[in-house]
């Protein structure tokens, strides 16, 4: 796994996904982990290693430079 990407983060004990940014990847004892920065529900910036299973890539349409797509 490589690259920086925007993801949806599912932190432990949070019932919803939060937008985040993967900064780095590493292979851990239980599989791949991403170093992710995201704003928690109180607006604080959190940076932590999370299992890849807790991350979902953001899929979006290409940006065309127009406000109308």
C-alpha cells in the first residue's frame, strides 16, 4: 500500500464515519495500518495509527474546474 489519500475514518466507539487523510502506511502485527489525521466530533485534530479495516477510500468524480461538474 502506498500514497496519501482521503478516507472515511471509523474510530473506535464512534457511530459515524469522519473524513480523514492518510499520511503513511505500515505493516503491523494484525495487517496494514494507516497513520491518519482527522477532526473528531469535538473539532480536535487527531493523528493516530488505525487498522486499514477502519478506513474507507473517498470516491469522487474528477474535478473539471467547473462548479457544475
